[in-house]
C-alpha cells in the first residue's frame, strides 16, 4: 500500500504493525477465559479462532461497518449484550484506542531518532 506522507507511515505502523500484538492478546484472553470456564485449551483455541476468522470474513463479505455487524449479533438483554456491557464498563474501547495512539507516538519518536542517526534516509512511501 502506497502512503503519500511520512505521518501516514507512522499511522499505519501503529495500527497494522502493533495491531497484530493487540489481536494476539485478545485471542489469548478469549482462550484463557474459555479454559477458566472448563473448556480444554484446544477447544477454547478452536472456538476462539473460528469466531475471529468468521467475524473477519463476514466483515469482508458484507463490507458493513463493525458497529452494524455487532448490533446484528447482539440480542437485547442477551448474553452478547451482557458481555459487551462489561467490555465497555471496563474501558476496552478507550484502552485499545490509547494503546494504538501510544504505538503511534513511539513510532514518531523512533522515526526522529532514526533521522538523527541516518539523515540521508528520510522517508519511505511504501509499507
């Protein structure tokens, strides 16, 4: 993907580069929660990975906004609504946004350090 300016490279690094670790942490937590409830680790991992890959595939196929898809799978007063309430109450949305922004800030700091050591290597337009 071509990015027209250096700041967009930093944005992409924060979302895409660090994002994998955030997704892996989410997967790890889902698996651990399944084990805590009594599933074997293999069962919990299989269910978690199927859920995530199915969700990604549905979003790719429908091209719907994630909030639309989330609302479609959330029944009023149901199990999903109860779980989402706890995620929101715990600050997941804010914490994840803060984590992406922290990665962006770190990328900018590292980029400036790199420019100090290698001034001839200014910016790249490709990721």
